[in-house]
């Protein structure tokens, strides 16, 4: 079985979690229609406080469903949308994709991967101790972020659970994902 969308979520209000929807509409250059984080410039509060004119590289947040099973092993119950993602996936190594990967989703939508989500303390506000499950260090001491990836919308379209995802890697050399 190939990579698929397992859930889609959006919220018009600032909130940590996002309710699941039957579908979301991606708007080229903006993000998820009706979502609080949609826009050409940054919408995340911490980024707006730093510089409200910087480009929004975090229009659409994707998380791999496999993360939920991983944190369940440590006693945490997480379901799609609860970590603020717009698209929950299965069967694709999101964290292993290089910057600039194009994700073709469903019949029309195309996202360009911009980087890693930088998990914040709000995750512990959702479930105490969960932050340590989604961000840590590898054997060499490097920070490892597992809370999904961020992207921008290159081509709009409707995205629904069950839609296929196809990754188109950029021309090499590939740049690994960094936090955005």
C-alpha cells in the first residue's frame, strides 16, 4: 500500500488542536482555506512577534500517523489533529524528505516541503511529558524533531482522507530538513 492521507484538520481560531474535517481546501500560496495559519506572511504567534513580514513557510503542517503509535508505546494517547497538524499521513517517511520535495496529494494539490516543525512547550500543555517524546537527541547529541514537517501550497486543491500521496524529490544535492 502506498502513502495516503489518513485525516485532514483545520481551525479558524488559534488553538493547539485542530478538529478533523471531511476535506480541506488548499489555496496556492496561502495554505488551508479558513485555517488560522493560512497566509502569505507568518501567522504563528511567536513568528509574528519576531517579524510579521517574514514569508509563511508553515502554511500546511503534516504529521505521520506512525508517530502516534510510537508515543502510545510510552503511554500517550494522540489522535489526528491533536498536535495541530492539517494533514495526517501514513506510509511516507516525512522526516526523511529533503527540502523542496513536492508532495502530490489527491488529484490536484501540490505541497512543497520547507522544513521541520519546531515542537514547543504547548505540547506539554496538551499532555505533560509529551514534548520529550517528539523532540530529543540522537547518539551524537544532535536535536531530533519528530513532530512533523511544514510546507507551502504550490498548487491548490481539495484533500480528503484516503487520498494518495506521491513524493517528487528535488534535483540533487538534497538538503536535509531543518526547523522552520
